[in-house]
């Protein structure tokens, strides 16, 4: 399972010009589910997102996690993260999980975030055409993985 996290001053997701999820300071997390992923990967990725130290401490060093800052997290399902881009000029989505499985695991991911985090947990809408807005703070962006096995 893949999570592309971006430290944000704010973030929002719109579907049909209506905000379906938004946060203030926190992390925007684009989530891709790959074949072979299961609930263990969804839970592990959520734990990594919550505990990854990307927020500045009093000395300005990235030493604080989302759990410590109580910032929000905006989780956005994005199957294109699972694309195979190693050859040619067109991505292959063969590595991506089937939509039903992917939605189930995205829900496990979000549920784990919600159970473990006191801050805001917002989401995009699975399978929808979404417009994602964020003000990336830094910019700070990291690719996290919770591989099968």
C-alpha cells in the first residue's frame, strides 16, 4: 500500500464543486492500493502516517508527528499511485488492486486513522472525480509504503 504524504497548511477535496473533506494544518495523504495488499498493510500505513515525524519542533527540525501536533489528515484515494511507469509513454494499472478490494482497504486505513488520532480525519470520495486543493508547507512530501508480506 502506498501513501504520498504532503505537509499542508490546509487541504480540501471537492466533488461536483462541493467540499467533501477538508483540513487545516496537517497532512494530505494520497493513498494507492496494490494487488496483494490486505488489512495489515492498511493498518501499517495508517500508523506510519500518524507517526512519521515531518513537523518542526521548537528548533525548526522535523521531529514531531501528526499525533504530537494533533493536526488534521486528509486521506484521498488515488489508484494512479499504483501504476507501473517503467516503460513506454502510457502507465499500466495492472499493479493496482481491484476497485472493491481497494475501497475496502482504504476504509480500513481511514478507520485506523480515526481510531488512533484525536485530530480531524477527512477523506475524498472513492471512485469520484475529485479536485484536490492543498497548500503544501515547505514543500514537504514523502512517499511511504507498507508492502505486502
